[in-house]
């Protein structure tokens, strides 16, 4: 059974989780966490400080030893808000590469929210109904409206605890003017989020990450609910309560704003590493819960790393429940892009169907991995999005749009692959030195070229859109492939001509002749 490792390089903390696949599920083997404050200087200067880099590298080297100890088969390393903002992010990525051999993937706020949502709904009881997810990290806050285990709406806001502390709270205790500016900023950002989310009617609110855990325990202590007990041995054992009401969170936020750092540090659930940044996070939670008319939240220890592990499981285990969810999310993301750029789905769908038919019928010819089936059909739906910008040179525009759009479920590398497949439908062919190919690993270049041929054939089979769609029969022989076109209403001569034009490129890529006939 494969073993996976997920590493989350956050703005406040770096986290590791290692899990083993057992009977299509994940079993946790090891967890680690270190407060590294990578984003502390970023939100002031726009640069990651050398000390923050060094502290994070030190933690990652420890994680690397754990990964080696557990003989991990696949590692995924992602970075979030601080790395999205830092001007020297590339230098840090190179340092990580040289120290550990890992490639760091800087993900968008929406992809961060999607992975958190995936982790929570996969494991958290009750999360598969209608609920709201809140994840407030060091640099950003993701709020997700979920229904039946699927994302309905999501917004990523620059309301992270470290960011707010650096921007607004430089005095201890904070000045009234500082708190006033902080509240105005939070209200402005929440108003922006409200325009997208509306006021979702949910029965459950789930909050994740360290700020939520600290607020839940501190709120419980504030309302005289026992947060710890002292057994006979004298050792204090802490229990983190799972629920915090809106009234308790507001009361706590106002109280924390008047306290010194030393006083905050002494509060249950907060401690020295959280005390400096808890005020901003508490204010966000209080304002958010009040604005959306929510009764409170339930804390969950699940988070980004759990979503990363679920994603890795779904990508290799087709029988895992999460695999179907990931496919659904990806397809929803593709359709969202199509809608945004005015794609006529009735015209795109026949191209997709022909691409899938060719992929399935020519498996022994193209020998593409199963993942490329989805990359190909995604490219088949989106290959004309570039016409939204300009019909002239629209293949170049399509490549740019696909590669740089937030498409649920697709990593940046996967978007690059889909974008490259959609790019080479005109006179150009994939080339090692082309800009669209540079972000794709070298071992994937031949696979992209094979996919391009299949999509070119699918497009060629849909020339006369005024008539009924043509049918297709395929026959594979050792030296050639025969495509037998079944005419639709109005014949198939135009399609035959277009497909025949692809015979030379087909031979170049697959080493077989392409014979085109009309039934």
C-alpha cells in the first residue's frame, strides 16, 4: 500500500502529515508542526526575511527525515498566502529544493480553500450536508459554502492572523485607534465576501486551523466551562472544546483587545506562540459570525494537509470514494471556465465526445496514462476560450487563460498540461523550447504531443456544425489506423478532408499511417 506525505508551508506554521493507504482509506502514521512565521516580514516589506527562511528550512529538514523514515512513496509540498505575496518567493523555493529535493507548489487562495474543504468533507462527521467552512490561517481566510459535499461558493480574503497583526497591531496592548482601523478593514473585506457568498442558510459551521482551536478553548474558559482537569498524578491534561458560540467569540475578542501580550499568553488555549496574533483572528471570527447571522462554530483539527492527502489518494485509487468527488470538482471547474468565457457547450460537447472515443479506441496506439483522459476532455471543452479575447491567435490566448485560471482540482502543472494540449491546434506543434512547454516536466512532453494529435482529430471531425454530428468507427492494425467516418445529416466530406490533413502529424507521432474512409 502506498504512503503519502503532505507538507503545508503556511504563513504562520509549517505542518507535516504522513498517511498510509489501507483498504481505500488513509491511516495517519505521523504528524509534525512548527511555528515558523514565514509571512511575518512579507506582510510588512513584501519579502521573506532570511531568519524566517532559515527557520522554515530547519523545520522542513526535520520533516524530510520523517518522510525518509516512513519510506514515503509520494510527497506533495504546498505554500500559501505568504508565498503568494513574497517578491523573493523564487529564492526560497530554490533553497527548499536544494535542501530537501522537494518542489514547492504555490497554490491560490481558492485552491487552498478547495483542498481544505476536501479534507474536511472526507473525514468530518456531518460535513456532507449543508455547512459553512472557515479556515483562518496566517495570511488569508477562506470561507466556503458547502452542500452535499460539494463547493457551492467560496471566497478567499486577506484576513490572516499574522497579516492583521503586522498591518494594524503594533502596540501592546493595542491602541483604540488601531482596533478601530482593524475593524474597518475587516468589515470592508467581509462585505466583499458577502457579495459572493450571500447569506447561506446552514445548520453547521466548521472552523479549522490554530486560531479556531485557540478561540474554542479560550471561549470555554471565559464562560467557566472546564477546559482542563488535574488527575491524581498532578499532570495537567487539556481538552479542547469543540464548540464556540458567536456571543462567546465576540466577548472574547473584545477582552483580548484590551489585554497585554503577557495576559493573553496566560489564557487557556492561547499560549506564547498564539498570543501575538490572536487579536486579529478573534476579531475576524466575531465579525464574520455576526455578519452572516451564524450561531457559532465547531472546531475541526482537519485542514489543508488532510485535503492534500485525500487528493493524492483519489488520484491513484480509482475505487476510493474521494476519487469520484475529485472528478466531479474538476468537471465543475472546467464548466465554470467555459461559462465565464462564453463557450457554447452544445458545440463543445461533440468535440469532447469524439476526443473520448478516440482516446478509448486507440489506447494501444497512444499508450497514455489514465489521467490524460481527463486532461484531454478538459482541453476539448476549453480549447476555444481564447476567442473571448480575440479570434486572431486565439489558440495562444486559450493556452494563457487555461494555464492561469483557477480551475478546481487541477494543480498548476496539470493546468499547464491541459493548456498545452489546447494550444497546438493551429499550424504550430509542441516544441521543447516553446514557452507553453517549459513548465511541463520533460517526461510529459511526448504525452502532450500524443494528446494534441487526438484533439486535432476530434476538432477535425466537427467541421460542419450546421449538420448532424458525424459518427466514427476505428480499426487498429500493426502499421495503420483506419478511421471510418459515418456521415451525419449533410454528409461528411468536409470532415474527411480535415481529418486527412492530420495524417502526416499522426504518422510523425505514432509511427502509423492514418487511413480515412467515409462509410
